[in-house]
C-alpha cells in the first residue's frame, strides 16, 4: 500500500523531530551551563575566626545610629587584584559581623531610612558590590545564605553577559533576585570607563567629564553632555526593569569619582541634577567631607561607603565600621583621653594629640596643628556643648581654635587669644569674622560653645558672650561635630595648648540623628 504525500511528509517531520530533539536539548543545556554556572559551597570557618568574631561584640551599641555602608567589588580566588576578596575572607567578615549582632539591610530599607524613616537598629550594615562580577553568584551568594544576610549589586548593564565568566549573566541575576538575598542598582550602562576630555589626551571618567570630539576638534557642549549622561542612566534603568527587576533607587559612581578633572561647576551641577531626578542617593567611596548614611548624607543626596579590599582583615573591617557608626555627644565625655578617636587634618602627616595638648611633638616648618574628633561618627550632631580650657596664650603670638559644625556646609570657628575671642564663618574658602569680644588679659581662658539647631552660643570665662542665630543652610547641611586647632606665630615661642576638654548633649537636644535621615526630595522614588 502506498502512502499519500501528506502522510509521507508527516512521517518525515516526525523522524526529523526525533533526531533533532536530543541535539536541541543538548544545545539548550550547554547554553544554560554557559549562562548559569555552578556555585561553590561556602568555606568552612577558619581557625581563630571565632575569637575574632567574639572580640567584635564588645563595642557599644548606639541607639538611633544609621547603617554603615560597605563597598565590595568581587569575591573570588584571583589573587592579582586588590579589589577581589577571597571567599574565606568574605566568610570571616560576615561571621564577625553576625557575631557582633549586625544585620544587613535591603535597598528598600536603606532608601526608606534616607527618606526620613526610623533608624533600622543599633547595628546595621548595607552591603554593596560594584560592577556585577561573576564571583557574586559563584561565591558571595552562598556565603550570604549561610549567614542569612543580603546585599545590593550595582550593575554595568552593558557588561552583563559579556566577557564571561567575568561578569554575571541575566540568568544568574534572575536567580539571585529570586533568592531574596539580592537587590540590583544602577552603575551606568556604558559610562564605567575613561576617555579623552582634552586635546592633550587627558583622560577622565566619561560620566563626570565632557568628552573630547577629535573629529570636530572640540569638547562636548553642556547640552550634549547632559543628553549623553541622561540617556545612559535611563538605558541602564530600562535594562534592569526589562528583566523583571525593581527600578533602581540608588546609583554608584564609576571609580567613586563624583566630579570631573576640570573645574567646571556647571558639569557637576548637570550630573547632580540628572542623578537627583532618578535616584534617592548616589554612593561613593571618597568624599571631600565625611558623608555617613544619615542627615548630612541625605541632604547631600550622596552617601560615603567603607571600601573593603583584599588587604582588609576582620579586625580592620570591624574597626572601620565602629569609626563610621554614629555616636551621641555623651559617648565620650573626655575626648582628649582617647587620641585614637581623633584625625589630624593639618597636612602634617602626624598622628596623636600631643601638638594640641602641649605634650608635643609640635610640627616643624609650620605654625599650625589641628585635629577633628571622630569626624564620621559625629557628622549628624546638631545639639551639643563643648567645654575647653586654653592655656599658654600669649598676646599677639598664638591662639587656639574650636570649630563646631565641623564638616558641614556652615562651620563656625571660635578663636581665643590672650585678650580676644572671635567668631568666624566659612565663606568662599576663607574664614570671615562675624563677631569679636574683648577678654581680660590672661594666659588661660575657659570657652564654652553650645550648638542647638541653628543657634550657636559662645561663652568665655563665664561672662563674655557671642551669639549667632540662624544658619546659611538647614537640616543635615548644618550638622557636624567639632575640631581643635593651635597656632604659634613665634618660632621661638611657646605653643598654646588645650588643658582640658569635655563634650555633652545640649539641654533639650539629642545631639545626633536618632529618628532617621530626614530627607524627602522631589524626584525620590
């Protein structure tokens, strides 16, 4: 019996299907293995890790403290890069944080805090990873699961699925998001690179600098720069949401560079406006002033992170987290007894407080020494009183300085000499006198400075006063702790010194931001 043509065609198609299905299945499995590689089991605890973790739990818990943001890049076994943390090191770091009682935040919790929500707890960290490298899936994910922690990855969306296995694939990203352990944020689409920004070949981040257009022998205009940056940011957001992920609310600067190499304030303002319109905050690892997550950072729409590299040990990490944790003004009533909590900022390269307390050594080749008290931990102080006793003052030869609202956009300096006290504000990079009072001539004076919101009161020797009401800025832009300085104008003379110093909360004030960062802005998402 002969088969009809349709029957023969149907049988042929069936035979072809039976032959091709196994090959198609093998190809699909191969493609799956290329897109979703296997994960490594988390490492076993190393000897001695438990002792380090236990030592971490001794630090004080500060009520109302904001989270500390940690910045990682990759987790893997590539020993040639300082930005790659080994799985064993990452495991030990999370073990120590867990033993010390820290919990990790989701992006939603972190954003809610920046927008004015309550502080997430006395000990919290926000783990971030830049670039979206493959090690996050292979190593970091299983370690996070081990400690029931979570993190946020900032993706260069153009790189996703490229240069395998260096970068993550979208399939791996989908599985990570499905685990509930990961959030995904914006690290640009194609602006994580450097290019020429001048005819001389100078190179800069293509996010923060206007590009040199060699074919036209000119730089980009501001309008061209704005369009290029905005299109890239929108493309990265669209790439992420197109794969079923929530719209990014945070941004991380490529190379942690928030400004270009030129002094073009309009370019920086253009970039800032583009970021503010799309994100709650931008994250960086470097800043010209401390910006821990809190009031000041929320006002700046920029948060500074603690960078973790291959050289960062467990104790180094825990010490850094402590330095960046907010404290209240009563946390250390006698700051001069804790020299390790100060940071010298006089460019001398020196450490310690000897130059300010009179113990020495004093810096050579300069007449000035200065130090800030826990600049990151006090960034959100808004209500406190500092009492100091200055000694060894000489007429027209030396003086001491006490700066309040240190690191804010409206710092105030109180200068005390043998016969005068002056109050100065910072304008245009210079100190401008806004008040002066005559003192009784004496080698010692006691100065008390009270900061209470936008009001500042200076009292010397219990009677002489200078008041300043109001501030040129508001909220977190005006918050900050204090710093000390000593100046000796006579190379052969005696340096002045601080004989005593104490700090306490002001009456009726909480000193720090205990109710959240308190920033709500148009464009927040």
